[in-house]
């Protein structure tokens, strides 16, 4: 096991939070307080998830426990984004993916998991009770049931049921065409898609946290891309793509079109750039720019965002398009932050 680093006390906190639900610009710095806990998570659902994580961190609890309990809040919510009520695959079945990683580089993952409410908890059991990192499909479900997780009835949320019925009219399997100027987009299988109000639809929550001992952990859970091909997996359950933690350096999680996060081993790449001395924000930006170079003109049609924290407790994020937000919670602030971006 890796020895835990001792954390040095840092200088005073230099700013107070603004009201929850009023996003601030991504260039508003989050003061780093070494030895003080912090949790960040993707999208506005992170505000609620962070509350559960903070209940653990604020009492001196372990980051691993915090990131598990935090995203379980989102899994519990019945909506079209994450969990059993989420958008199904093109055959009408909801399949769930999740992974978790701790400060010792222990990690666990489940993918293509059906009828289990909390895939993140199953991923942790894989990490702690098996010699493996990932279990998938019926094998993952069999393991979950053996561990005492009940099989739930699949019941789409009203939003997901409507979205699926709308999709069945044409049943087109292609990325959503995004009209950036008009901020409109079609309904496609790849998430997140640009909605008519200019926001991005998303179906993943990623969370990374640092506890009072200065140790890092992360989690990521998703229902995958809505109306995907049966059996498709994105980046979220893949260690090094949707999530990566190196307790000597930092942690990162990803959101967006998973295929393109996988191409660049996204979260691992961000952490390696932090190892080279880049700030979390600049490391996220560099990997976003790498994806844009690879995709070329097609980058205008996808969204990817990265969210990272380093060993100093500094936080940063970057995305391809405008609209990616993340939630932060520490001893001095609780708010939603607009990430910086490359394209409108």
C-alpha cells in the first residue's frame, strides 16, 4: 500500500461562496487549503451529490466513501440522465456503467449492468472483494445479486419514456447535429446534446474529492448514451478514460461523448499533464485541444468536458463547447461554476 502523504497547512482562504444556483465564471479561482476537504462533480446534479459527499468529508471521513455516497444521490433520482429511470438503449433497455478509484490505485468497475439501482456501490464491491477491475453484463448482475443487491423493476422516468418514443419515430443512430448559432440540436444517441434552450443534455456524473488527510478518490456513474446500440460502452466505466486518480498528483473525471474521451485516454492524460506541472485547468484545456485536433471540423458536433483536482486542492475544468458546469463544495463555498470552453 502507498504511504499517505502528510499535508502541510496552507495560507488563508481568500473568498466566500456565492449563492447556490448562480453559476460563476470558470476563471474565478478556488483557493487551495491544504489539509482541508473539497469535492467537485460534473453538472448541476453535482450540487445535490456534493451535499452527501460533504456530510462525510466534513466529519473527517475518507474521500472514497464520499465519492461513492455522493453519486448514489444522482443514481437514486428518477430522471432521463442517470440511473434506472434514464434513457434506454435503442432496444428499450436501461444499462448502467460505473467505476470508482481510491488513493491506493485500487479500482473497480461495472458495465452493461441491468436492474441494479446503485452500480457505483457494485463497482466498489468489485474493487474490494474480487481480484478483478471490471465485471460486465450478466456476470456483473450475478455478482451484484450475490452481494445482496436486489433486482429492481425497470421503469423509465416520464422524461425518458417520452424521449424514447420520440426517438423511435425515426430511429436514427447518429450524433446530434448541432446548430451552434441557434443553439439547437437534434436527438441522437451520443450525449450530451445541445437542447433548444442552449443547455446541454447529459447522462453522466463524475466526482473527485480530497479528504482531510489529503487523499484523493473519484467515482463516475452513467446510463450511457441514450438510444445507443445494444452493448455500447462509453468512457465512464473505463479507468483512465472516464476517471483516473493518482494520489501523488491529482484526479480527473470526464463527461461528454465517450468515444472521443477513450481515444485520448482522457482522464489519465489530464493527470499526467498535472504531473508535468500544469494546473488542473490548463491540463484539462490541453486534452480538450488534443481532441479538437483529432476530430477536426467534426469537433463542432460533440461535447467533451474534463474536471480535475490536484494534490494542492486546486480545481479546474475545460470543455469543447460552452455549457459545461461543475459543482464545488468545501469549507468556504458551495456553488455551481461555468467551465471555460473553446467553442460557443
